[in-house]
């Protein structure tokens, strides 16, 4: 254990421990928050304050030097509980007969476990890394002229708890009647119970979602399509929660109806002169309805060849080109979110 003791005036240290210079070399003393010490010239009373400045968790520590020199320190908490690599700012209030010459310092702590300082009228406590839950003491001293008050504040630092939720797939596509399984697992090294839940469900008209078992650490999500002949999305959050916190993973499931589309072209390689127009016929067959959409996209060429569709007839023409030109087009037939494509290549001669 490596402790830090901040330097103070020798008279302050001697006043706190109540011994001579020679005795001070081999003696240390602090006031625990649960202790009560009385002497002829000084009394230190440290106990929970039900109606203190900071509520029921606050602690009020009072030292009286004679009858005319009251000195008190009120802390927002009676003990500090921190997780490693986190920082807390602790409020405090000092009351003294004279408001001049008041100072508050942290004078002793285990720097392997915590770091502490006083900044902007707050006691700042930073937890370092620990392998296991570790308890240390933080000594705080208040001085007001010749009067001194020493308080020992317990600090407990705990390791970070590993808590992870792994969902194997977070974006999936299924057919409208499919049953689909998504594995998930929870990594948690704490000692509390883990609860799994499914929250913020949207799109339940397209599919349902549930857990396969009641197991918390290894399970499967069951996605069941409802057979709706419409493309939709089921979305939800998988949540693993304990008293230590919660982890949430969003999942999105695209649900497509089972639609068979067959698209064919009467001419997949039209050839013509620049002054002519060529045609190709599109034939689309589906097992659901004829309410499909057709779109034509140029996938190669210089833009001098154009293709338009009216009904089932594609008309192909070109600009006034100066040289022979090639172009390729993709024809897409879509129905209920399901698509099928066909291609045709065009050759236009300039002569």
C-alpha cells in the first residue's frame, strides 16, 4: 500500500493528534466517522445528520475548542462507493466562529487506489484500477486559525463489472411465412440476477418475436412471419438488465411476401441505326397480381441512347451520334417489395 500524506504545518499536525513534537514522529491518529471523542479542551462529534445540509446521507463533524471556537465540517456523504476509473465530486460545508482563514485539505490516502484533491469548493475523488473491491480511508483536515478538525472518510472502490449482450444478427430478411432463429448470449461477471426482455416492438402486424426459453445467458429469438402479402419491418430492442445496469441491442427484421416474378424480353440485343427507333417487349408473370411496376435503368453507355416504356413496350432511340455506340440497360419488375431484373444490350450504328 502506497499512501500519500500532503504536507501541513507542523503545528496543525500536532494540534490534530494532540501530542508533542517527539511523540508526533511515531504516532498517527484520525477520527473515524462513527466515533465520538471527548476531551477537556476539545470534542469531536461525528454522526449522521438527519436534517443536515445535504439530506439524510450527510455527515456533520464538529470540534469545539473551548466554548468560543466552534468548528464544523458537513460532508454530503458518510461513505464513498466508487467504481474503478470513475470520479466523484463531494460537496462539503465548513462552519467556524470566524469565516476568515478557513482552509480544507486532503492529507492522507492510498494513491494506488484513489486520488483526491480539493477543487472549486468540492472534494474530488478519483478511483484508480483495482483487481477486487478495496476499502481505504481518506483523511480530510479543516483549519481555522489555530483550530483544526480531522475527519476520516471511508472510500470503497469496486472493479468494473463486465456486462455485455451479444445478438448474432441485428438486421435480417425473412419471407412472410418463415420462422427464423437469432442466437443471443449475455456476458456478466456480477452476482445479481439477469433479466431478458423485448421492448419497443413495432411492426407486429408483419411478424412476432419471442424468446425460445427462459434462460438468461444463452437463448434464441424466434421470429415468426404472419403471412401478410405486404412488405414490412418488425423492429424491437433486446434488453438485458440487472441492478448494475442494462444493455440494449436494436434489431430490425424486413419481412417480404413470397412472390414469384418472371420477367422476359422479346429482344435482348437490339441493333439499329441512329435515325431509327427499336422496340422490345417486356413480359412479366407473377403468382400474386398484375399490380407490378417496371423501371428501366442505364447501367453502361454515354447517355446518348435512351429507353422508355409504355405498357409492355420499351422504345429505344439515340441522339445524332457521330460514331457507333453501345449501351446496356436493366429492366426491374417490382411487386410487394420483391423484384426481378432482366438486361438488354443496345448497339447503334452512326452510318
